[in-house]
C-alpha cells in the first residue's frame, strides 16, 4: 500500500478568518479515513515507549486527535476546556492572547502527582494555547513530556515558545 501524502488533505483557505491570513483547513483530512488513520499513527509513533500516563487534550479540535493517539499509546485522556464546561471542581490557567486574555481549565486531581503527560492539539501556531495547557498540566501535578501537533506553522514561532519541551509535528509549513 502506498504511503498517504497528508499534505494533499490540507486545504489552504486564503483570507480566513481575516485578510492576509492563510488558513490551513484540516477538515478534508478528517473526512478521509486512510488520511486520518495515517495522521493518528504519525502523531503517536514518536511517543511509543516514552512512559506516558495520559494525553492532555486541548479543546476543541485537539480532542479529535487526542483520543485516538491515547488509544494507540494505551493511555487515557484528560480534557482541557474553556471555563464553565467541566462539571466538577477545576483548576485553571489564565494566559494572554494577541488581543486579550483567555483561560483554560481541567478537573482538579484528575492527574496523579508526577504523571507523565503529552499535550496534543491540531495546530501549533504561536504556541500560546499549548503553553497554557502545559502550565495547567504542571499546576495539576503532572510532568509534561512534550507536545504533538498535526500541523505546525513554523514562521509563527510556537516551537520556540514551548522550549525546552519536546515538540513533534506531523506536517510543518
């Protein structure tokens, strides 16, 4: 069977969400079973044998990849959500955006002290959300081993913002 070229399943949308932005749309990849399976395998492969305890999933598109990656690695998933979306007691982390502030939350005590976790999201751009997710996992007592992304937009510097954490990306633009 021929290898799947995942770049053929990423659609470029110019001027979205505003003029001058080239949006990398992953929905064609999500709609194609073999491409999705290949993407999940490539996301999980670098982390086999890393001694991970959980995948920390970033809302919302990160959920789409975190669950199958966790299944491939034989571990569980901890969802990180926007405020007010989780039913039990939470801990949170506030962080800066380009134009304002945001907050991420996860259930208090969901991670065991010292749990080794992997942060998974669909796209690494500036790294702000992923960095906030890492800080939140650490505040919850975890040790962040690294982060995995389907797409990395290298020119936006997200990898540098996440340093010294290990970062693995399937596709780099």
